[in-house]
């Protein structure tokens, strides 16, 4: 807890901490009552760019959505703006250049909390450094 308290007055330090590759896994209820397994991987670059990989495993197939965009941290809020995304539906060899932009249900911005140098949480998700 001391680590998290140190970060609050020095928000520029959180900028340095987030650069790198992070992942999180979840089981998400689907509209049909089944459970979807979801793995999200973000790669945050020093220049304010990011890439994302949202991999979904359904009971009847899978899909992957790759995203690219920009990120900022300001006043303890992480904002990720998706500029480009590409879907890779199960059974298709070529990517599809349409589909929903990968982002969290509550939008592109959310408070960010660093638990330690290798763990942060945002949007109700916990991410681990890879």
C-alpha cells in the first residue's frame, strides 16, 4: 500500500511504469448464457502509442480483435483512444477490417491504480506485466 501512496503525488511516475506489455484474463457471461473466455494484452510504448490484442473463445468458436491507438495518463486517469482495429474471426485466413473497436464497456477512460511495479488495475480489470 505504501507503493500506491507514493505514486499519487507523482503521476508522471505512472507514465514510466505503464510502458511495456501487460495482460489480463477473464470469464465473461455471453448473451446466450454461456461463458466467454477473454484474454487482453496491451503493449504501451513510450511515444504514447499502444497495441492491443483481445482474444475471445466462445462455446462455438473464437475471434481476435487487434487494435492500435494512443494512450495518456492524466490526473490518475488512463485514456486509450483506438485509431484502428482489425478482426480475425474463427475460420477466416485473412483479417477483416471492420468490427467493433476493442475497448472496455465503460468507455476509453478509467482511473488507473498501480498495486506495484508489475500490477495495475483499471476498468475493473487487473493487468500483470509480461
